């Protein structure tokens, strides 16, 4: 994912820990694997960060998208 996303391994880890992106499965060796939705999310995060939105704002934004009331 790091090779294709343009963000660091640490950033991917942080975004996963924060719940901004989700791994789709794990390898037998314990590596996270991501599907296409994670790349779309990374693009959305980059766009929002480019508009100077905080990670807290982005987390709330995605929470609303993922769990509409």
C-alpha cells in the first residue's frame, strides 16, 4: 500500500489505528492487506487535509458517512 499511496507506512498505521481506513484482511505473516476502498479513503483524506481539515474533523466526517443517522 505504501508503494502506491504516496504516504508513509507510519501514516497508514496511524490512519488504520484511528479508524480512518480499514484493512480488509491479514496475511498469515501478520501483514495488513487493504482493498480499493482504502485507496479511495486515502484520496479523500488527502483532499480534506489539503483544505486544512484536522484529523479529528476527518474522523467525524467519515463516522457520519459510515453510520448515517
